[in-house]
């Protein structure tokens, strides 16, 4: 997009504010091993976590940037991608004035964050095959529309959005197009990361909570132009990613083989489950999935949900979501868990 200037989107108070400067930020270029730090009111006795963590998470970002073939200044980390998404709202959306566009049925936090930040959430439903309705989306845009959220692969539907739709939005929308790729590692489609240099309004979020198996440490990632990342860095809480999280992420990111094996196993399990679902008599539709879950349409979602609970299996009833009447979302578990799920589904389907 020509003449894109991120400063036109940044909130006025964010543009003019002086960011908090943490003690550790000021001395990052010194030889820390040779220095005595009496600046941050920490307990001096070593126990591995008595010091504040690196506010810029330089080691984790360096690994991610290398693995993704990006520059470190195109990466921002947060306490889960939920924090990253919240930072986007706070940086770019003026409360009670600006709006964002979301495409239900989709990940619920976009709407929740819009609400918390007093930002209007303009909902433009996906089509019945769960694809973005580009014309309606562009019609919903006005001068105060700051972001469009595209979740691809989408939660809870499992499908990816058509490339042409994403490109049309990137080319025609003058705000930020945020592509949430929480489930990208389960998809055969490439990440939109390779297009970052092409589109200055592209923002991509990813997470270590899904394929990387680290939901418990809370590490979310934002990839964007250096200019966008600089704005988010200005407003993020100084120590938003704790020391234990940074260490655990580094260990896991080094274990590429193991992550790949786990992803392959989950994808295989997903394919096995799809075959069994075909035989379950109360399942009327199995939606195509590129994620670690499957959305199915059944005769009576609440009844089937309760029957599975009675067998000790908890899934997600999505029946109240738009376009999702009588649907259930099933996450792929371990081989044993999936076996139990498949047995349970077949058993409750018996007349
Ligand atoms: C589409 C999507 N984005 C983001 C998240 C949240 O990720 P995180 O655990 O990094 O906050 C989820 C969690 O379910 C999700 O489904």
C-alpha cells in the first residue's frame, strides 16, 4: 500500500507519551557481569529469579527472528497473544470513537477486548462456508475503522481464509489487517509472515500455546513492521514476559524435532478422528479443518455435549455462536484420549 504511515493510526496520547524506562533497559549495553545492580529494589540474594527479567526478551526474540527469517525489531512478545491483541487495541483505537471489524463466528477475545477498551466492534458474519464476505467488510469500514481481525485458521470453524480475500483487504483497507495465526502450525498453508515486507499494514499474531505445547507459560507473539512494533513496545508493561517463561520458551524453541513430531501426531490423530466421525450417526456435517480441532454439526448439540460429559469427556458446545447452531468443537488429544472420544461418540450414537 502506498503512502501508508502508521502515525496516522496511532492514538494521539500514545504518540505524545513518554514511555516508562525500566532500570534494566537503561544499562542493557553495559557488561552486566561486572556491575553491581542496586537500582531496582530487588532482593540481592541469588535464587535464579530474584532479578527482573529482560524487558526486551532479546534471547527469545533472536531465536524467533532467526527461525522466521525476520529482523528482531519486527517481533514483539506478550503474556499470551491475548496481551498482544490488547496492546493493539490500546495503541491504535481511541475509546468511544474508533471501531474494529471482526468476523463471527470467530475467537471471542477480539470482541471482549473491544468491549474492555470501549471500542465499537462491527461484526460482519462469515459466509455459510465460513469465508470473509469482502464486500460487506469493506462497506462496514469508515474513517474510524482501525483494525480488521482475520483468524486463519479460524477458531471455532477450523478453516483458513482464501488468500485472495486476505490480499484484497490488505490492499484496500487503510488500517491494520491483523491475521491471528494461533493454529497455523497445523495447516498446510504457509504463514502470512512471508508477506510482512510487502504490506506495511499487516500484523500477524502467533502463540506458543497451541502447536508448541506451552499454554501454561503464556507467550504470545506479534510480527509486524518495525514501525508498528516500536509503537507496541512503547506502551507494553516493562516486564510483561517473566523470566521462567523466557527460559522455557528458549528450551522448547530449540527442540524443533520434537515439536514437529507432536504436530505430525496431532494431525494424524485428527485425520483418524475425521474417519470415525463419518460413521457416527448423529453427526450431520464435519467441517474442513486445518487446526488441532474439528467442528461438527450434530442433531442436538446440547444433548450430545451432556452425554459426553457423562462419559467424562469435555468438549466445547458452540451452538450459541452465529452460523454454528448444533455444532460441537472437539480438540485433538493424545492417542489414548482420542480413542476414548471415538468410542464414546460411537457408543452414544447407538440406538
Ligand atoms: C484464535 C486464537 N487466538 C489466540 C488465542 C489465545 O492465545 P494465547 O494462549 O497466546 O493467549 C486463542 C486461544 O484459544 C485462539 O483460539
